[in-house]
């Protein structure tokens, strides 16, 4: 990696921006959330979409707030999205441009779920909300959007929640009808994979210490060898076609590599894209490789919905 490449320049910029900044556990969670909303985080100013609609979804755990993105024409499917942020941070309006692009490129309606966040609401609150939202949409998508094809995905902790939700749909509801899963740089073993354990500290978007902090906020009572918490330990047979995306400068690299191999071993359709030197959440930045990654994801989803 050199600074002359776009990924090298991004990594250098991230280090420069985060050097001297306090660790997340030294800042009140409310302030971390406010900084993101006000454009003071590493990801910069929020760019919301005028086409996005705030709505609510009636579920078995009560009404859940959602953000809806519609394609230009009649949708062919519905994409259920869970945002990242370590189960502690993030919100449904933080990825408007990406989700609107997904809606237009794949001709799907997109619903992003505002699940409950830790530490106020530790496990199993977030997975319960995501499961409830998925069950409600399986039942109502034909009447609400005129579609039956359902895809699902997320980034980082959102990818974890998408995979846990897919497992719960299969095991608790007998549903294996997902058309596709889109799993970007997820965390699938909360006991820590080797890359997560050995990544170390320093000014980066995600480090070994920050991963441990997020996990402690999400699961303060432990239980991390439970497949509902660490889905790398689950039986993944019979699950949907999945596309996995990660960069090699990501402490969660092994989570993706290990899960993709488990997916293949279970004879599930698997695509894997790995980007050299790319950091965690690289697709949130204006990079050619971000366009490449998202373009391939959107093609994958479009083909599976059409299929």
C-alpha cells in the first residue's frame, strides 16, 4: 500500500483525522451519536435523500420506525436493511445515498430499520427488533409494495443482525424464502476471530479495543458462544445466496473469510469480494473501489430478485 493509491490516501487521511482523538469509551454515547448527526464524525457531513420517507412498521414487539426508499417505477422486490454502528451507534438516515442508489439500481423498495441500540437496550433487543420487522414484512410486502421477493443485508453490526435474522427466520418461523443476503464486513464471532484479536490499536475506524468495547455494550452478560450471538457457530445450511464484502485492512477480515467458507461448505450460493488495503467501512467514502463494490452488490441483488 502506498499513499499514491486512493485506498492509501484514505488510510492516511483516517489516521490523520483520528490521531489524538479520544477513544469511544471515553466519550458519552449520546455525544458520539450527536457528532455523527452533525457531520463531526470520520464520515463527514450527512447527505440525506429528498426521496426518503420516514414511516413506522407494526410488529410483534410494537411499532418500529423505518426509513423507506422507493425506485422510480414499480418495485420488483423489497430489501430489508440494518445499519452498522456496533449495535451502539448509527441510524436509518445515515446511508441515504447508498440506499437510494440500491433502490434505483436493483428496482427494489428499501426499508431501513431503526432497531433499539445498546447500551440502553442490550442483547437481545436489536435482534428481536430485526426479526420482528422481517416477519412483519414477509406478511405485508405483497399488500404494501406488490412484491414477494425479499432480500436483506447490512454493514458491520448490521451484517451481523441480517445474518442472525436469517437464522431466526429459518429456525423460529420455518422461512427460507429470502432471495439474497448482502453482508458487508460483518462481525460473526463475538469471541473475536484472529484478525479482530490481533489487529491492535491506533487511529483507525475500528480496532481490537473498540470491537471489544462495542461487544461489551451489546452483550454485557456474555453468552458469546451462543450461535444467536456469534452466528459463525451456527448451522448455515439452506440459507439464501449471499454476497460478502470486506477489505484486507479491516479487523473483521477473518469474520468475512470464515463465514464465506462456511457458506460454501453448506452448499449455499456464495460470492466474495475482497479489496486490498481497504479499511472498515471503505464503501462509505467516495472511492472507485466503493463504486465497484456497490455496483457488484447491486448486480447480485438484481439477478437474485429476477431469478
